[in-house]
């Protein structure tokens, strides 16, 4: 179950964006480290946004559509980050509570991906044929929408990361 949760978190990375690594639900939460973790998570989401902006060669004419897409990534990343923080903070949860938390995260991921697709659709349709090829290749590679560099996934040729690390559904 934890492995599935970690995989979901990685998948959310793009909507999460979310390049966080899920800690066990029983792990103690250090209040002082929470802001640092949140800042790192936000930085990862922003790194992913910057990487995609560059990789997809977004033009000035596409900026408004890009910004709408990036805003959804940020929002999804914030939502997933909060859900994973709540999960880490929960201690001594029952199996039923654990499953409920997982269901909440899975539903948030599905909702976030729907929003992300809705924001990406007009952007993708504005792409030149070259940009569409870049997008198709970028999102098809291991870790594409989910982020990269987590749990052995997202490696490009030669074992190098496919892009900057993110997480950010959830991938988040």
C-alpha cells in the first residue's frame, strides 16, 4: 500500500506536481522542518514549470495559456503537498483511516489531473508541429507528467535524469 502511495505521489508530481517523497504515516513530524519541506516542494514544482517552459519552447503568444497551465500545476502541487503533510502528521492511524487517506489522495490526484488536462488542451492546440513533437516526446518519456528521479524512475539515456528533479503530483 505504501509503495502504491509513493507511486501515486510521483504521478502527481506534474500536477505536482509533487515531487515529495512520502514518509511513513507514523514518522514524527518536526514542526520546524515542515516549512523547509514545503519550500523545497514549491521549489521543485517551480523547477518543473521552468523546465517544461524551456523544453516546450513556449512563445510569447502562448504565455497566457502557459500561465493558466502553470497555475494549475502550482495549485495541484499545493493541494497534494498539504495532503501528504497531513498524512505524515497522522500517527497511529487504523487500517481504515489509512485507506481513507489514500482514497482522498487518489481522488485529489484524479481531480488535479482533470484540471491539468483542461488547462493543457488549449495550450497544446496552440503549439506548432515542432512543439507538439517536443511535448509528445517529453510527456512520453519515463516520468513525463509525473516528474522524474524518484525511486529509480524518470531516467533518460545513460541513466541521467530526464529533467530537473520535481515531485509535482504528485507527481505533490
